[in-house]
């Protein structure tokens, strides 16, 4: 009987040890599961942070890349710079500012990024500060033929009865300059209309400059384009267009922006 009790006690002890071992194994498994769960939660959080950083980087990249319309503006402004520096050299006299060499425009050849826009804006500011355009207009006027034509004209900025004013025929270069500036004004007022900039006058100005296209310019047209350029600057049309374009980029979904840029790259 005693032997049977000892045998039973041994069996109970063995069962207890087995149970304790299983409990320890279960506890170890639970601990391992908690570690895996914590690791998974950390990985999910890191993934979310990475996605957020990627979105921020994509947005920043999108803002650094110019839209198709903005790139067209850069090209147009490069043409302006090249034209007036070229004319300044061609008609330059002894004045140190007007006789300085044509600017090396190779630094303006950055394609499709905001740096190229900043470069042309700096170039235009330099051109204005040196009064290169004014000097060119003056130089071109010196080559004008002396004959003039008497016309009946109405000042578009001053409504009233038609007044007889003396209109001078322009030289070929002067006429080209007026046509170039009329195209410039038409371009910016067309964009202003599209983007809702200065809505109360954009349509009127656009139609006014369109109506001038194809006509042989006179001295009155030369005065009008200079007034038009002054108005463009005073109203800050170019700055307003830039802000409108940037706002559209900010409002557009990132995926749509990325697709638009990809399509632009493929079409170029």
C-alpha cells in the first residue's frame, strides 16, 4: 500500500512538473506574441510616417516644378531679355550701361523648375533698373523717317470726341517693337481672363489688344503699348498670375499633379 502511495505521489509530481512546464511555455509564447504585436505596431507607425514624409516631399517637388503655362512664360521672358539686350548692343553708344556686353543667357536655360523662373525675373529686374528698354526705344526713334501722317484718332483711355493728332510713321524696327509688345500684352491679358485675374477689365483689355493685331503700327500705337505695359506692372498682373497658378497646384490632388507632370514629360 505504501508503495502504491509513493507511486501515485511520483505520478502527481510528474504531472505537476509537466503542467508547470506548459504554463512556462504558454507564458513565454504570450511574451513573444506581445513583442511581435509591439513590433507590428511600431512598423505600422513607421510606415505612416514614411507615407507622410513622401507626400510632403512630393508636394514640395511639385511646387518646384513649373506648369506647362509657367514654362511658356519663362520662354517668352527669355525672348524679351534676348531681344532687348541684343538691341541694346546693336544700338548702344558710349554709355557704359548700354554698351555692356549682351548677358550670357546660358544661365537661364534651366528647364521646368522654379529656378528658371527666378533667373528670368532677376534678368528682367536688371533690365529695368538699367533702363535698357527705354534706351532701346529712344535709339529706335532716332532712326525714324521724318515724314508723318495726320490722322483722326480717339484715345482709348480718354473717351470723348475724336481729335486730330499727328501720327508719325514708325521705322521698321520700331514697328516690330510695337508688334512684339502688343503680342506680350495680348498673352498676359488672355491668361488673366482665363485665371479670373482683374475680371472687371481683363476681357476688355484682351479684345483691345487683339483688335490691334495685323495692323501697321503708328506712333499712337507705340504710346498705347507703353501705357499698356505700365498698366500691366501697376496692376501686378504677372504676380497675380503666378499666385493663381501656385494656388491651383496646392489645391490639386497629389496623384493628379503627378499624372499631369508625367504626361507633360511624355509629350515633351
